[in-house]
């Protein structure tokens, strides 16, 4: 027992001496730290200015575990990959006075596609890339804690909507092979009573499904009320909601995902940020037509596509965006509709950012009116010359 106590004391002394040496080195030079996050434990690699490995080890993925390494260390550069824990970890480490770089793993193939991949090597690679040039990590910016909490409500609602759609499709799919059909109605109107009139055998199967759908619809309504309350805290949403096809959910998701309208130098940069820009793989004269990159937030991209469908559907009010979409839709082609919907979604994202960034009031026919005004001006000028 005495030997174990002595061994533990020696181990603690060794750890304390190592951390003291790290603090001294950090005070003398700026260190770079690669942090490979794990669910329970995270691996770190501390690198000096000359690229030498100063220390390696692991710590618990918790606030106390992070504090044990970063709390008393002078300001250093810390690189980590985006993941489940990266939002709160990056905020916590930044709050301790460190420069935090969150790497995009989809762009850093040196890590994601390495033939030698483990937590220790990943931490070393993060440290080396961050030390050489942070831009090699294609850094991303996590949203704030409040925005993340508010956006979680929209994400939870989206999961329920997807689950409800799956259950409804399942119920309809079970009825058809038995020669029966469920009545057509909107998803919000699907209830257990929809099974009335079906055969007894089919009712036994479908009533539990339809009852679950009804319960999910009630919970979605609860989320809708929460979203309405959250929207009151974001005045800029009122600038976006007048756009047809953009309701509280899309408007709030757009504002919370981008968080800062001024983070983009040009509104057209929003499209690529949300993965709505076609991928490029040009080589010489070869310019293949590729799909969109699907980078960025998948939920917002999906919501914008839903908004684009609303803008293009029959009976939607006239607007510049609708006119542009219908014009391209009429050009035909194998995938014309799909490409047009994505293009309208991209233009919708740009439009929403312009309204938000400039504080403009939405005019659905702004471009048409401007073109008509220019045409009238040109015609008046031509008549004046003819009279002269």
C-alpha cells in the first residue's frame, strides 16, 4: 500500500514538473497545439516554434480536463477538427485566452484520407498544419452558444418532420398492396381516424402508426410555437419573411446559421458557403458538369430548396426570382427541373443575405420595375430626338 502511494506521488510530481516546464516554454515562445477530440478522451500534441514536439498525451474531454492543460498555459495556437464536441470545446479554450482554429475535415484530406491514421498522428498533423499556415486547415467558425441552442429547436423539429413523413409513407405503402388506400390529405391532418373504413386486418396494423403520426404532429406544433417565440429576439427576421416561400423556420434558420451578415464580403459568397454552388474539376479543355458541392449546413440547404419549390409551384405570386426560375425551367433538358430548383435556392440565399445585410424592404418585382423604367426612359429619349 505504501509503495502504491509513493508511486502515485512520484507520478503527480512528474506531471507537475512537466506542466511547469511547458508553462516556461510557452512564456518564452508561442506553442502550437494539435487536439484530436474523442468522445471520452482527447489526444494532444504540443509543438514548438521550430517544429519540434515538446509534449504529447491525452486528457479527458471535459471542461476540467481541458483546464488541466490550457488554464495556466500562456496564449497558444490550438487546432482541432470540427465534430460533435468542437463547438463547446473551441469556445471553452478560446475563453482561456488561446487562439483556436477549427479545421474542416472534408478539406483536409491529409488527415481524413491518411493511410496511417490514429489519434496521436492526427494530433501531430493538426499541430504541424496550424504551425505552418492555418489556412491549410480551411478553418470554419462555430456559431455562438445562444444561436446553437436556438438552432437546436429547428433541428429537432426537422427530425420530427422527417420521421412523420417516413411513417406516413410507410402507412400508405402498406395499404396499397392490400388493394386499399388512405385518403389524401396534408401531413398535419393525418390522424388515427384516417384508418376508418379500411379492412379490420389493415386497421390493426395502421392505427398505431397513424396514432404516432398524430402525436408527432402535436409535438411539431409545440416546436412551431417555440420558433415563433425565438423569432421575436431576432428583429432581422422581419426583413426576410415577406419573401414568398420563406416562413419563420427558414428565416430563423438562415439568420442563426450565418449568425453575422457582415462575415461575407459579397452576398454571392453565401451560395458556395451553403454548398449550393456546382463543383469544379476542370483540367485542360475538360469541363465536366458536376453536381453541387453540398458543403456547409445541410439543414439550411434543404430548407432553401423547399422554399425554391414554393416559389416555382403553380399559383405562386409573381416575383423576379420566380420569373427567372420559370424562364430557365422552360429550357428543357434531362435534369432541368432539379438544376433550376437548386439555382433558385442559391439565388434565394443571396436575396435573403442582401435584405439582411442592407436592411432593405423586399420588393418582389424590383428588377422588373427597374427594367421597365429604363425602357420608358430610353423610349422618351428616342421620342425627344425624333421631335428635334
